[in-house]
């Protein structure tokens, strides 16, 4: 029988929005196992405090920068103080980072449960952890295997972000959302070789508008990648775009929730859109579609997709074909036909 005096903290140190979204089913599984909502510690770049605030199995979110060199030990000390103050019974580490395990040991936490790769294995208390060979699989598969080794059942591997109407209504935009058909394009990515070409997005937009599938199109990208939005607008025959490069993440969420569907690269906005329950189409040519197998997204693959990238050689991603030209193998007609068959 689970001890309800347990107090659980979960650590995930990756900085990409999409990566932490993939961990939501496993954070939820830990919460369900102990019948307790949990504390999550992650990087501030994820903006988890904003996007996960309505998720009921996460009661508290804290940020740590997980820095290097001298700052490494500053982070260890700050985590130590946090653990001592909150008196957690269990600390779970969902990636290979060591410093939270060191901090937890110093704080006297009895149950420090980690995946066990590298120096982390010296500090954790669990005896069953992942083998190094299992790191050639995607992060979702790794987390599932890890939790099952700890006797934790994973009931649903699909991530879902709860976002209440109250929270949505509090988000203010500088423009009005009209009573029109909106869709969104996710036009950039952290890895530039994952990006579908601007002329393809522009042509797709023209065809979508001409086929009356949408009247307005949000172009979602980071501010530093605004050039992609500007080029798409320049190349298109129509003036139906809203450049979202200046918007904050919460404002983008409000736009997404107003959309009929989303089309985008294998990147954070695709994962965000699908987790929010928006009909989402992902464009994949040179990364692993296996990474998205637990997503709600509908994946459109290049016609010559290489399945060898679905499993890494030593770790997931080490054999990706990092060539943007491969994205040309996903044609505009292919994408339009796929969308028309699904909506």
C-alpha cells in the first residue's frame, strides 16, 4: 500500500519545450503511482510554470538553470537547500543529470531514483536502471522502460496539456480574433535542417486559402527566426497571415486554441499544438518518426523516409540526416492531399 505521507519531486533538465512535453505522461504516471501531485524542477526555458499551471498532477514547478563549471556547484547547493526545506521522500531523475542526485544525497533524501547513466549511478538508490544500450531509443521509450523497472505502470503514453478557459481568457492579444477560419503553421525549429522550405509553406498557404480550408494563418516562430515568416508572406499571393514571432508563449497558446488545425516542422510548436488537442500535422523527413509515435499529431513523411534513423547507433539522434534539402522530399501537393483527407 502506498504511503500517503510520501512527497515526490521530479527533475527533468532538458531545455526544449517539446522534450518536456514528451515527459508529461511519465510525470503523470509517477503521480498516479503514489496518489500524490508532484513537484517538477526543470529549466526556465521550458516556461513550464506558464503552460503547465492547470495540470492537476503537478502541484509546484520550480526552475533551475543546470549550468556548468563554477555554477555547477552553485546549482548543487541551491538544490540541496530546496530539498532540505521541502523534505521530499522521493526524488526522480528522468534524464542522466547528476547534480540533483548529489544534492538529494547531501539533503538526506532516502529514495533517489534515476536512470543511472554515467556518474549519476554513484548517487542514486535504485538498483534497477537503464543500460547504456537503451539510449539509442527515443526519450519517451527510455522513460517508459525506466518507470516499468521501478514497478510504475504507464497507462497512457500520449501527452496532454490541460489549459482552462479561465486561464485562456486572461491572455491578452494585441489583435482581435475574428469569427473566421484560423489555422497555424509552425515554420521554424531549433535544428534548422528540420525546417520545410518557405516557398513550400507559401504555396501551401495559397492552396489552403483557395480551397477555403482557412481564411487566416498564424505563422509561429521565434523572434530570431522572423525571417522565415517575412519570406513566406513575401512569396504568397494572399495577405492572410498573422506573424506571431513577437508573441509570448501564452499568446501563441491562445492563438493555437483558436485554430482548426496546425501544420509544422518536427519541433516544439508541433508537440505543443498536439498536446493542446489541436488537429496537428507534422512534417518529417530527416528525424525519427518513432519520436512522435505517442503523439496525437498526424505525421506526413517524405516519400523516401529512411527508417534506419528510428533507432540511434549509440544514442537517439546520432544518425539523423542533418540535411535540410531532404525536407524538399515532402511536396506541397502531398501535404495538401493528406490534410484534405483528414479534415
